[in-house]
C-alpha cells in the first residue's frame, strides 16, 4: 500500500470515528468504548492521570474493530496514543507490526499485575476481566440457570436472547456451545448445528449490548447470554437481574490496553497505562463496572464479587487463545452470515 | 456556449475530483491485495481472489440482487407515491403549495438516526403498531415488520420520497400548459393528454428522481443497519462489516467497486431508455 492510500484511508476512518481535535503537546488521545465504559475511564483513570501529570486526555469513542481499522489506516502515525481493545484484535494489531511494545520498567505497577495478563512480547496488557455468562430476570426465572443449554428450555421459548457474532458474547456463546457439543476451535460444525435453532428462536440477535436493557425491562426476555458487568450496572439502575455462571464454564473477555506504533507520546502513554494498572485505578473501575481486576492487590467488595467473575467462576472460565481468534473470526463470521443469520 | 458550460462546472468538478473521485479510486488497488486473517493485508501482493469470491459465492450474489431489487422497489414506490403528490403541489391550489412542500421537506430536517429510531418504535415486535393491533384483538402474535423487507422498504421510502417529489415538481412545472391545452382542443381525452404529452415531457424529471433515489437506496447504510439488523443484509452493510468488523479491506473494496460498476451500468441503461422514450 502506498502512503497516499494510507493517508486517504486514514482520513476515511477518521471521518467515521468523528474528527479528532488537533492534539496538543500535553494531550494524550485515548480510544475507549462508549457508554458507561467511557464514564468509568474518566472517573477512575483520566482524573488521576491528569492530576498526576498535568497532561490532559482526549477520549475517542469506538469499538475494538473500529480501533483496529483506525490503527491500520494510520499505518505508523496513529491518531490515538492508547487504545482499549479486545485481546484478539490487540494480537491482530501486533501481528500487523503496529503495536508499540510496553516497557515494564516504565510501569511502576507492572509487578502487581497477574503474570498472564501480558500479551506476547508485551504488545499489550490486560486491563480487566469480564465474561460472557447467563443473565436472567429472577422474577421470571425461578430456578437459577446452570447450563448454557438452559436457553433452549421450552419454558423460555421466544423469551431469550443471544448476540450476533459481531459482538463478543455472540461469538463466545457459539464457541461455548461448540465445545459442549464436542467441537474444537478447528471444527465448529457441532457449534453451528447447535446454534442454528437457538438463533432462529432468539427474540433478537443483538448487535449492541444495551439493546437487551429495554427487552429485560419490559419483560420481553427472561434470560440471555450476556455480560455480567452490564447486568451489574443495570441492576444498580433498578433492573431485576441476576447473573449465573454456567457449569460448563463461562468464556473470558479480556479488554486490554495497547499503544499503537508511532505514537508521539509513548512516555505519557506509559504513564496512563500505569494509572490504569494501579490498585486504585483497578479497584475504582472494578467497583463501578462490576468487572474483574488484574492487579493482585485489589480486593473486590462483596457486591461486585457476587457478579464479576471471581473464585470458582474464574477458575472454570475458558480463556481462548487470542491468536487463534484473530485468525479464525473472519471465517467464522462469514459462515455465520451464510448459515445462521441468513 | 459550450465553453461557458465547462467553465461553470469546472470548480465543482475539481472539488469532486480531488475530494471524492481520487480518494475513492485510491481504494481500488486494495481490492487486489491478499488478506490473511490475523496477519493483515500482504504488502505488494496482487490477486483477484476478492473478486473471484464475489462471483463464486452465492451469499454475495444474494445480497447483491437483494440490494438492487430493494433499489428498484424503493424507486418504484417513491415514483408511484411521489408523482400524484408532485402533481398536486405543481398544479393544485396555490395556497396548498407551500404547506405541502414543507410537509415533504420536513422529514429531511430530522437526523437519519432519529428517523430510523422512530420507525423502530413503530415497527418493533412490541412497537406501537403491533401493540395497537394486539390490543384491538386483530392479531395474536406480533407481525414481524423489522429486520426484513417490510421495515427496510418503509424506512427507505420515507427517507427518499422527498428527493423524488422535489425532482418531479420541477419537471411538472416545466411542462408547457399550452401544449396540453392544444391537445385538449384537438379532442384528446385527459388520459391521452397525460400519457402522450405530460408523462413524456416529465420523463427527464422522472429519470433524474429515479436515479437519485435508486443510487441513494443501494448505498444507504444507516437505515439498513438499524432496520435490517444482522439478518437482513444489503451491500452497504456488508461492505461496512468487511472493512470495520472483519478488517478484510480487500473484500470490502472489491464489493464496493462491484456495486459501483453495476450502479453505473444501470444508470447508463436507464438514461438510454428514457432518452428514447422522451423523443418518441
């Protein structure tokens, strides 16, 4: 690709993401997911970072694949200095040689982080632990669900929801089902067979996590393969929900922080990531977002650890090799488009 | 005269060339690169794989036909609904002209996302229409009106009808009333006057409005994303997904250029047909 194409592509992607204001010398541009995620990043990380460094942070909102597209389009001169991104796409960026390796020496909290949080060659570090699990309305579901297949219970016909494969939960539910039915990551036939009828009967194949809020609120669905952290936040707002981790094991979601190659503010970016990894930052984010922490020094409150993946739920959780995911997701997505969502 | 025309169109042509045509063409080579999932676009590669996949894959073909069919259907509905309305605006009582025009233009003042959300509120399984029908006891289970052809047609016709009407109003106003009056005095029926004189004379407007609506429909992204969802895909949503979700830019580029080429061919053909019709 010539540089002019890249510039043009960068411009197109930049337009898609909303034009960023011209960055000042002491301004760090951080890509983060929208909604309550961005609010929590502001409250837990940005405030502390700005206070400690005197620099300011400009937030850019998007989802993981949009950030990956933007980093590729930037091709070495990215328009973001730090991105929050799903681990499989962080591996993709690393494989495209567009990730700036993290320098643990520059991260004062590096030693407090669980060892397997680091990406290959330190190309990223996991920032939090979430999951795809079962979320249900206890007013409509009397006995707490225990298995992924409880979604197929005739009692919930038309009153359950699973995600489209474009969202993490949709993909992970497919993979969990596949594993249950004897499939492997090289052979998804059992998974696709099992999910076809489930997808057809789903009240909606949601593409945005918060689509389920109104469905739960109106009682249109009783149970869903969804995110415990979203459920926790919704419960704070008064929704009647509960979280169950299926006995087959839930699937882990690992949003990471990464520095795109070519960032002009690598030093400052490390300071921001250090803030994210700090016990204070982790604790604050976990408590607000109902999400697991990667800092060994953090103890979650009872309220949060009841919902976030901890203890036995964490031990039985399936963490899928992000490298395999990065290579396989496009093919699985195409198959889904043709066989499931057609 | 001719040179004046070029000079007048020059500035716009230049802007279009620099800011639209050039960036669009710069993405053309991307379609001939190899994409390796997990690794990215192979630098310096040259392959026809992406184009071959589009031809050989019945899913891509299905979406392509669906997109073109949707474009034709929306255009036809807009024309059928828009012509009488445009007629009313152009020939009807003068005091109705302004209010009617405002009503036509009014939806265009609202953001596309808001308008699509409006339709979601109306068409959803627990939307206003389904709730009303259920409460009246007319239906037992909700009628599915979203994530399928119905929702898409409703949403797109609503959005593009104004373009058609505005084009047709201008065309109908341009028809010389003397010609129609002359035909009437020579014994033509109203029906014959309309079919033999008015309709052919408004052909350029019909063509311009139809091309506009057709092109806008097949390239629409926001409304199909919201009302079509993950199960009812059109080319624009497919291209977006290839670029932004699967990161397979070569396939995305190839799909985009196939769509553009077909759209250009259809416009060219329509132009030829309409020209003949207008002449006879």
